């Protein structure tokens, strides 16, 4: 049953991410062509700054899921209600604090971009984007954690697909009809409120949550330790844009966000392979199925390292040609940044290959034990990015993120192998080494080919197919050499999951 739920969650999450990626390409392009790079830069910059404030809710999500695994496995409704009520109470306080900080940010931020935008233009845009942020991140977050812990992630994925498509349609109509950027973003904010409303209705119908049960703050007592884990994730995702806004200019932010849009889209596709797996790991840990846990983690490592190697190796080779086609006709700044694109894909690769180890830590509830590593990661990213951004700009901030990711990925792999799986730590290193060998072989083959002139989406697509086939062949051959037992186990699990029950 766990395998079947994991498969359904992965498929629905993949569809959700594909829709998000496709829609994500449509709107920035419309904004670039209709308003220019400066407008694309300021909306991206404000969104990333608002993500700083979202840190207020960081920690409670992972801790809530970890706390819910056992009562869900035992069917203990009182325990479930107590944890849900405690999380709801915490989120109400967080929402009030967020509102105050949002107003403070709206007053201060316009001063940072006065050279390009009027104060009240920026002030009002911050408020509108803040409303959208509240709708997406605060309303319904508790119930989202509940259905994820219960391996029903597909419900949230379906809602996300619907609201994403609706938002794209509404925003595109507004842009093409000549609406201002404020009206466009206000329309998006209204659309995103639909998601948490429907989620609340579903949970109330599906689960018998008793509001009268006393809050169980003990169950989520590690939320501040988990906070450090989420700070690290935030730093990796947002420091680059914040540092660029402070030390570069808005147009450079636009370049960054276009490349990040592509690389992050690839990362989201990769993440779908692990969606719902953390709940399965949590269920195994709760039932003390240690041998089964080790076997499934080894299988997940094969899936993640092989797929991430394929996705981001192709991405590194194809991202710059794609961006040049995507931004064709936009000449207010150069978007040709080959090495930046390569580093961006390398960073997303590192983020993805650490997911199995990160999920183990979170499923086991070991937030306090790994907290210090998150703090070191934050410091590394901020310090190195600030030092290097002055001289190297985009490349500098990306190197800062790379150093932080290397450290944190290594820590997750060592900790989970030693304290949760109780196995030798060299296995994760072997997976990375195999990916490096595969990359060297693919790059050598590509470099031996004639130079491919990419001038349109069609020529890029043909080039992408060629690169993809070469990469798939190399990684496929490598997998049959090094992962035969994992391939056999995966085949058996897929067959079992597809069987009618």
C-alpha cells in the first residue's frame, strides 16, 4: 500500500510540477515583453525578500509531519487533533507577526530601488505581492502538512494544478489587455486564495479533527530546531537574489531569475520522484522496520542520483542556448551567461541528491541533532556570496551557494548513514563518483560533435533530443553496470504498485 501511495503521489506531483513549469515560462516572458527586464526584476526581488518573512512559519511544517506519522499509523485521532490544533494556534500568531513585518518591509524596500521606481509604485506592489504570499503560505498550511503526513500529497497537487492554470489564464488576459503590473499581481493574489479554502473543506470532511482536544505543544517542541533547517533551505533559494539586489542592479536580478526559472523547474521535476517518500520513511521508522528502511533508502539513492545526473547534466549543456532563444528580442541586458548556467544546474543537482538523506533526518525527527549544520550552511552562503559578488556578480553568488550546498549535503549524508541507517558512509560518495564519471563521458562525446547553431525553439529542441539521448545512453549503461540489484527491486515495486487490490 505504501508503494502504491508513493507512486500516485509521485505521478500527481510530476503533473503539478510540469504545469507549474510551463505556466512559469509563460508569465515571465509576457512580463518581459510587455513591461521589460526592470519590472521582471523588481517583482522577483520583492518576492524573494518576502520569502525572508515566510521564515516565521519555517520549522513547524517538518516537525508537524514528523509528529503525525505515528498517530496516523496507529489511528489515534486524539493525538492527531492535538498536534493539528497546536500547529493551528502557532500559525495564527505567525500570521499576525507577518502582517506587521509586511508593512515595515513595504515602507523600507522602495528606498532601495528609488533610482528606477517611484516610492508609492514600489510600496503598493509590495503590499499586493504580500497578500499573495499570505494566501499561498499561511492559510491552510496546517492541513497541507496533515495530508502530506498521511501520504495524500496528490490532493494538494491536484489543487495546485487547478489554481496554477487559472492564475496563468487570468494573469495573461490582464497583461494582454494592457493592465498595470499591480492589477496583474492582484488578480494572482485572488486566485491563490482558492487553494487553501478548498483544502480546508477537504480536511474537515475527510478527517475527524476535534477542535476541543487540548493543544499538544510537546509534539511540535522541536519547531525551533527545525527552524534552523528551514533557514538553510531559504538561504540557498533566496540569498543570491537578495545579495544581487543590494550589491548589483535590478537587471542582473532579472538575468538571475530567468536562469533560475529554468534550473528550478528541472529541480521541481526531480523532486517529484521523492514526493510522499518521506511519509513512507516516517511510517517505517515508526514501525521500527530498519532492514526495510535501509533497502528502500538504497533504492531511492539509485533513483535520485541517476535521474538527477541525467536532468542536470542535460540542463547544464542546454540552459544557455534555451535562455538565448527565450529572451530573443530583449536587449536591455545580455542574457548570455554560459558558466553561470552551468553553476546554477550544479547547485540544483546538489540540492536534489541530498533529498533522501534530508527526508530521513526529518522523518526521524532529528531536527535538534542536525541544527548546527544548518547554521554553518547559512553563514557560508552569506559570507562567500557577499565577498565574491562585488568582483564576479552572478558567478560570485552562485559559488557561495555551491560551497554551502557541498557542506550541508555532506553533513546530511554522514549523519543519516551513521545515526539512522547505521551503515558505512562511503555509499553516498560512490554515487557521486559514478555521476562524475558519467558527466565526463557525456561532455567528451558532445565536444566531439560539430558545433550546433541554436537560433529557434525548434533547433534547440532537436539539439536537446540529441543531448538527451547521449546522456540517457551513458547513464543507462552505467546503471546496468553498478545498480543491477536496485533496478530489479524497482521493477518489482512498480509491478506491485500497479496491481489491482
